[in-house]
C-alpha cells in the first residue's frame, strides 16, 4: 500500500525548523559538556578538541538554516492556525 502526503512550504519549513532547534539543543549540550571536561559520545571525532570544533561548525550551520526557514515559534503559530482551520472545516462539513 502506498500513501502520498503533500506538504506545503510552510509545513516543510516547520519540520526543518523544529529539527534544527532539536539539533542545536543537543549539540549545545554536548559542546558545553566537552568544554567542562566531561566525556560525550563522539559524533565526528574521538579527539575531544576536534569534536568541539566540528560541533561548533555544525551549530553555526544549523543556526543559519534556522534563520533561513524562519522563527520556529512563528511557524508553530502558523501550523496551529492551519490545524484549527482544517478542524473547523471538518466540523462544518461533517
């Protein structure tokens, strides 16, 4: 069985923004742990100094993408508006 889901650009932006927010949160936590001398499960390199460099590079990139797709709070409000209008339409149309 195959199902096709169509997303508009606002929905795609919302998905990307939410993923960027999560990645920023997780990588920031790992970077802070590394800087505090704690061990973290390496993602890019087993050398903690190089790992910190790679994490910072990725954080910068994720923040740039987040700026490009938009503020996640605004996108969440748009999603809520879309859901409310869809639910209203479902209720009105039975």
